[in-house]
C-alpha cells in the first residue's frame, strides 16, 4: 500500500509522524501480480527455461541401465500397468504420472526393474520417456522459481539469478534425470510456494483486493498445490504446516481489524480458507488413492500388508460365501489376526532341533497345507454307545455339533495326517523360557495324546455378533487356542524361521503371550452336513474409505519401521553443510553420485544463518525500545525473508524427530526455500535498502549476481560428471574432492579421457541383485502363484546333491580394460563337480555317486590376467553400485516366507521328547501327502 505520510510544516522538523492505515493493509506492499509482468520479464523467464531444458535433457539416455531407486519407482510403473497391488510408504501421484509417461510411450510392464545396473536397451524399455516426466518437473522448477521471486517483489536480475541457481544445482539435476519422486515433489512444493506467495501479496493489499478473481485463484491454487504435494510424498505435510501457520497469522491480523472486518466478513475469510486450504487438498489427496485402487485390482507383493477384508477386494483374493457355523468335523483354514493374516500351516518337513517333529509355520498364501480338521477330544458315540473311530467320524452327524466357547479340540492336519501338538521344548529360533515349540505330531490312524488338546477361548471384545461370542463362527469369532497341558497360548510374531523352513513365520506356544499375537480366526469352513441352505458369511467390504484409512495406517507404521542403517544414509545435521552424498550408480568406469553444488548449498545456508542473526538482534533491539519496526523496509525484510526461512525450518527440523532412514535428498524442499531466502536477501541489499549506495547504482547488483552465478556455474561444471555419469579422470576427481566424507570413489574412473574412447561397454556387467524393492537384500520374496496354491514337483534321484538351475545364474564378468603391455594369452575350460554345499568333489567321489544322483550343468566364467612374465595380475573389481534404500514398497520381510522346499520324506530321529519318539517310529517313510512347492532345499542336514 502507499504509506500515508503527514508532515506539519509548522511543526518541528526533527520528527516525522507515520500515519497507520485503518485496515489490515500491510505497509510497503505493492501489487506483484505475476500475470501482469512486463514482456521483458517473460522473455528472461523463457531464456532461463530453455537453458534448464538443455541442462536437464543433456544425455538423459545415459546411463542406459537401472539406477538406484529406479528399482522401486520403475517397478511400481510395471505393477500399475499389470494391476498388481503393492504397498508403498509414499502416496501415488508421482508414481501414477511416471506410469502414464511409460504407458504413453508403449511400456507394457514386462520389465521388472529388479536389479540396479539392469540393461534397458535390449528389452526395449522406454526409459527415456519415463525419465522425461521427472525431467520436465525439473525444468518447470526454473520458471516457478522466477515467478515466485517476482511475486515476492524481487527485481528481474534477482529472479533470473535464482532461476539459474536452480538450473545449476547438481543435486536437483541428478534427481531430475532419473525415474525418482523427488523432482515431482519439488515442482509441487515450488508451485505451492508460488501460489501462496501470490495470494499473500493479494491479501496484504487489503480489503480492496479481497475476494476478487485473482485473490480466489491463488487461494484455490494454493490448496491444489498442497494436495498435490502431499500426494507425492508425506513431506508435503510440512508444506501444509508452513501454509497453515501463516494462514493462522493472517486470520489473527484480520481478527484485530475491528473497523473494516466485521464478524460476517471474518467468517467469510475463514470459510474460504477452510474450503480452499483444507477441503480441496483432502479431496485431491483422496482422489489420487481412488485412482490408485482402480489401477491395482490384482493380488501382488504388497497385499500381505493389508487386512483380510482389504485383500478380499482384490481379484482372485475374494472368496465365496462360506458356512458361518463351525462344528466338530469342519475342515477349516485358520488365520492369524495380527501379523498380516498368515495361515496356520504345516508341511512334511521336520525341525532340525528340539523335538525334530514336523514344522508348524505361518504362511501368507492360500494353500491346501493350511487345511485342518477340527476334532473333539473324545470320539463320538453311535446309537449303541460305542465310540466311532476315525477323524471323519463327525461327518454323518446332522445337525452337526457346534464348537462352543471353552470346548477342547484337536486340530488334525489333513495333508500329512498329523495333529497340532505342543510340549515343554524350546522353539528352534525363539529359545525363550516362556515359549514352547509347536509341532505337527502323529500319523494316520494314531489317536494322538493329551499334548494335542487345545481349548477354544473366544475373545468377546473382538468378535462380531452375539452368536460369535458364544460359539465358534467363521470370520466373526476371534479366539485363542490354549494348550491344555501347559497353559500356553498358540502364538505367532514377526520372526522368520531360517532357510530350513523357507523363511516362513514362526509359530510357538507362548506362556502369557500378548493378545494381538495370540488371536486367530477361521476363514474357510467346510462340513459335509452344512449344505447350501446353511447360513453363510463373507468378509465385509471395507469400501473406499475403509481401504483408504487402512492403507494410511499401514503406510505410517511401515514408514516408521524403516529404522535399519543404510550404506548411504545421513542425518539432518549434515545436510546444510553438504557433508555427504549418495552413491547412485557405478558401471563402466563411470559413476553417478548425488552431491549438491557447494557454492549454492553453502550460500543458502549462510543466508538462513544471517537472517536468524538479524532476527535475534531485531528482537533484542525491540525489547530495548528501539523502533526499527516503524521502518517499512525493515518490516518487509523481516516478514518476507522470515516467511521463507520459516518454510525452510518446517521442511528441515521435523527430520530430527525421525528415527527412520534419512538421505540427503530429503533436504531438497528445505534447500529450495533457502535459495529463495538467499535471493531475497541479496535483492534487499542491492536494490531496496537505502543509504548504502547499492540501490542507487544497480550496476553493482547486476555485477554481483553475475559473479556469484559464474562461481556457481564453475562449481556445477566441476561436479557435472557425477550427475550425468560422464567420463572423468581420477586426477580431476581427486582435485575437487574437498572432504573425505564426500565418498564418491575416484578410483572408479580411468586415468585418461582417451581410454574411454576404446572402452567396450557391457550392458549386463555389475548388475546389483536386489531381491525385492523396499526390503533388505537378504529378505525373501513372496512366490508368484497363479491360483494361490503350492505346486508339487516330483524329483527322483535327489540324494544329497543340489540341482543347478536350467539356465546359468552366473553373470559374465565385467570386461576389464587391458592395460598397455598386456594381452589375452589363452582361454581354457574345465569341469568341476561340487555338492550342494559347494564343496569340490574328487573323481572318486563323483564316480561313486554315478547312478545315484542326477547332475546338472552350471556355467561359470572366470577371468585371470597375467603379465608378459606369466605373473598373475590381481585386477580390482569395478566400483560397486549403491544398494537400493528401503524408502518405498515391498513385501513385509518379517512375515513373508519363501516358496516351500521339497518335502522331507521322513522325520529325523528325536532326542528330547522320548515319549513322542517311541510313537513316531511307526511313521512310514513318505506316508504324508503334502503338496509342497519346489525349491529343492533340504529341511535338515540329516544323512539319508
């Protein structure tokens, strides 16, 4: 606004009286509508945008293989196209946009992005088109910065300087050239900052601008930007906090304007902000999840995170209505209520320790090995009062005898003819005194013993309906199974068994186990006497809002659970000083390493510190009675730069509260606000503050911007090879490696640029294997099963020898550059025989095994280099690529097991449980009819 001044000519000239406005108009504010800029400003903006396009798109096709988190976000695109459900800790907007870019370019989703370094060219993946989406976001960040600075009142030179700082910021460049989420996050954050800065400019001009079209437009765009930012990453909630805090301040000022803002008008201001800054973002955010659910209709790696009700909404995961009443003789599948609903499961494999009886596990997929028959502790009687023998004795009872709360039952595993069993033996993994082993014990025709008895205790607070609290009912009743002899409770928790149990989840009998981990319910139920007319039940459809809220909770808990250390993580205190970067990719003597432009990075941090010092001094002077805030320029400097420093703080300090894995790229939104603060501070110094001579001589401001920008460009050029993956030399690398904490490996590069011209590139060299996105690399991957059942594979002649895969699993070694004076003298081939543990077999051992085992070929290539004198040269391996960090999705590594191994034909001799041992001896080899899957690993190391 124009500041009203009055100077009485007859009064003493020593003091000027400033007349305050009567409304909420801010002093020193003029209209900075970005739609009304002069044409020259748009021309400058166009020039810097073209420059950004050149910088961002330069050699975007390299590297032509999977880089770092492209493993995750490219993989998500494949799953979206295939419709396979996945769980990700980030909202879906950016992933949907990347998928759209790939789909428009013809991507069919067949490429899995599973391994860092995996070649894009041979399978014809349109990776350039998919990288263009983040690149376009990175390009648009430049004009958005320009317009934001103009909306904040900066001169064109300052706005151009700020835009160029974005262009030549190495870290932002690196992220914008790859299939990652940070570039979309940055443009959404920047757009929100632009919209809110423009709205604030309209608001501060007072009642004359309130509720006009421009005012409404920028307020609505702020809400849209908030929704979009939060829909890319939850870091967007920090942006919401920034806008929310400043909006509260605006409303507080409005509340104090008692002359022009009536209660009715204040209510109008409040409701308009509620609608635009709360309703619009929430609606947009939820709409993105609506699209997410529409795309992911098939089961996938992530459905194990979700509840049974949620999973039932996916294709092939839904089930037909089943009888609700559970009776003696019912064939049931029993699910765990807490840990992603795995099924109580057994298979014909034995524990290697403890009782060495048959394993009991929790298995996450539907399978016939999940089927149990519920028996009474005593056999039923016929009309003559004689017991009817056999596990199927209850089939003829009509009506069937329902199982009630407090009944004692036995659980008979139909595929292997053994019963659920427990005893005072420690489990093989959780060897705690309060945990007992749970096993499957017995054989067909064996009546069992008292250690097979479990009492049903229905948990009424968790059960649905009056009947479900009195007797066992499918899905509706939640219950505990209490072991009668020991008092322990059937229990499972997020502990995986080793390879001998296919890394499935452990089931024990816990004395005093926690309630959530001791709760079970019946999902499938079948009984011969329960016909078509029997009452049926199914999972309740949670609907959109139920699925939405459940997914938010799972995302929150999964995100909070990412607490393991990572090779390239860092803590927030190291980010403003650029202490460490992230190794993204390394191959063919090139490297991509995320590192910022130190000139821009440190200058922006310095600008924040300068403002903090200024604010501290200003508050002290205000407390001492100085009238600095009577000066309009001082006041505008304090508020405008303070607004952006507050944005920096909101996007930076919350990370100190997080215990999860953090990385340098988490600082990028805060960096953006710090760059704005830097440019605004520079603009005030050279173009707005009077009395220091710079405002009156704009040539100094232009020259200073040019010099600072030149230094930034030089620094950009020095570190550009790490962003583009370009050839570099060891000498050039070492010259610019200022700190040891900058841990990019200069030894990766060749010594001369000329050596790159004769280099042969190998597309599949140094492929970094990852088992599944978002989980540690030693975690298992859930098997892909078309119909949800395990497959039987009969493989005779499997005595002691592991089988090699049908195709070679060893990648060819990387092509090592031949140093001058060296050459390949010869190539040789030889055949080695090894057992399942990799031990080398001599010819006599091989001969003795002939006819007893089957041998399969496994090809392996090894390279040995010698110099002219015949001395072997030990060549250093190429620099390893960065492992993917679990920042996104995947199978719950603590609950999902591997595909089951081949069955164990006979149990091992038992040691600890002598009473069981004498009975178990009658089991015949191979009597079980389990149908396990096919990985061919032995359950124990027992000799045949």
